[in-house]
């Protein structure tokens, strides 16, 4: 059994605005799934060879190994315009919102379009706490990658904060997971298609 995942009591879209409430539920055993692509920085982490057979094993990978530890962080009173600037500078499509060291929301490019631009709000005077998603799903660093993919697919998330001991550890993008899966598939294909020394001779 893996470490528990903190999820909101009122499960819904990660883009909805509501008071942050979480419940601890046990993780299920990881099950392979086909992740959904997203438009985020072109980061392709290598898949480490951790299996005893010499083949890369994605089931051994953890969220803490693939997540970005340099996700932009802002405060609740930060303006939407400043959030957009931080996202551009960091090549990210979201910012994490914290107050007194505690994660309290996430603001994405989708929130920008749906809740600011479409609603004709002034990004210079609108505080991010007014338009952020406060229903935040979080996972621990030791959560398996396959389990994280299932959670993101089931809830249509493109990214999920990684939290350790109540503090933000990093941000896991679906793109990170896709890159790891593709890397393993590529390596596995090469292992089974490369000619053996006998064939080369």
C-alpha cells in the first residue's frame, strides 16, 4: 500500500473556486494508463534503470522524482497580471498560490481565459485569490507515477502539486509522465529490436 493522497471532499473540477477541504484516502495499486498531452515546457526527464532485470521499470518511479521543484509560487493578493508575468518568465502554464507557507490554490492558463479574459476582469486589479482554483488535489512525493496519471486522467488535470509534510515539494505535469512513458517504450523497443552479438557476427 502506498502513501495516502489528499483530495477534496467535494470532488469536482480543479478549476472551480471553493474553500479548500481535503480528505485522506488510500492509494490503489498502480495500473498502467494512457496519459493526456498538455502544452507545458519541453522537459523530458530520463527514466532511470531501477529494475533488477536491467530493464527500466516505470512502476518504480515516484512523483517526487519527476516533478518540477521550480514551480512559480505567488501569494493570494498577487494580481493576475503579475501571475501571468511569472508564468511567462518560468515557461509555465500555472502558478501555485500559498499563504504563510501553506498551499491554498492553483491558478492556470485555463483560469486566465475562463475567469479573467472571458469575464472581462482587469488583470491589473484582480487578485489571484478571486479567480484561482481552491479545490486542490495533492499527492506525496512517494506516490507512484502510474497512480498519479490515473488521478490526473480521472479528474482531467494537467498538473498536480506534490506536497511533503504539509509544505509544497513541487509540481507534477502530465507532460512529465508522458515523457517517462515514452522514454521507457523507446528503451524497451530498442532492447527487443537490437540484433544480438551472434546475429551481428
